[in-house]
C-alpha cells in the first residue's frame, strides 16, 4: 500500500525567499514520485518526477526535488519565490514508473502564497 | 491550444437529478481518466478507459458511470447525485506505451454543485 503526507496545508513566503514544500511517502515497493501544480481554475500540471537514477530532480519553473530514501521524503524546493508561483502543489506516489495508469496516490495538497 | 477540454466549467444540479459531465481531447491519447477532487482533499481516481476497456476503481460508488463513445470523448454520468458528490471533477489523458514521454494531461475540471 502507498500513501503520501504533505506537511502544511498552507505555506506563505515572501517574494524572493526560499520555497520548501514537504512530502513524505510510504510505499511497499520502490516508489515513483511526482509533484504537480494546480493554478486557480486550472487542471493539474506535472512539475517534475522521480523514477530511477539521479535523486535530485529538476523540473519546470525553477523547481527541484530530492528523493531521500532513508527519510522517505521528496521535498520540493525553489531558491527564490515569484508571485506567479502562488498555486496549490500536490505530491503523488505510484508503483508504476510513469503514473500513466492513473494509479497515482495524491497528497492533500499544499497551498503556496507569495507575499510581495 | 486546449488539449483536454472539460465542459461545463461549473455545473449545478439538484439532489437526485442525473447529471453528465463531458471531456474531450485533441491529443489522440488512448487512456482517459476521471478523478474526483473534494474541497481541500487529494484528487481520487474514479475510473479510466484504456481504449474501449473500462477500468473501475474498487471503491468507486455504483452511482458513478462512464462512457467513451470514441477516442476523443469521455463522459461521467452521476445517476442520482447526493450532497456528498459536490466536488471538482478532473479529466485526464495519457498515451500508454509512449515510454518515458508518457504523462498525464489534465483538463481544467468541472466544479459540480448539488442543491
């Protein structure tokens, strides 16, 4: 069985500050991990994914995440927040490499606010 | 440029009155999914079609049905909506067999209200 826990339903940062969104997972098999972003009134968009190989994954819009097996974590970071980063972010885990079978287990999401 | 299109954006129905949500895609993807996302909760997969093969999740209520008349369209039918069915319904597509390039493409969702 797999599950995802996102710590903090709301995170607020100042423009230019570090963004850190936390995600911990539980999986009985080697996990495949994803971060999605949902802007207001839009669908989910893939930010980045970890399947195998390098544990530091770079995604779109300057975001990156690091897979830490010992900590069962896949935290999302961005060095400098921009106003346009305000959105809801979902961490997801799958037993399949591409999540393409829809068997993604999503976390409850973290709403990111960016203050001027 | 819209690739996964959901109509309408907002849908209001009455308790117990059947309602249909629609999804179309211009990507020619072979898989189409329906997710339910309640307020402040994670999206939850209801079912998906792989070509014409229907795959229902074990805990999806019988009240929810789906139809896929052709590659481009997929419908979500709620036979007797209850207040607890009020949610955002997300359609997604993917091309199974595309290897590393395979990923989910989501529509903007339909927000369903039940009065």
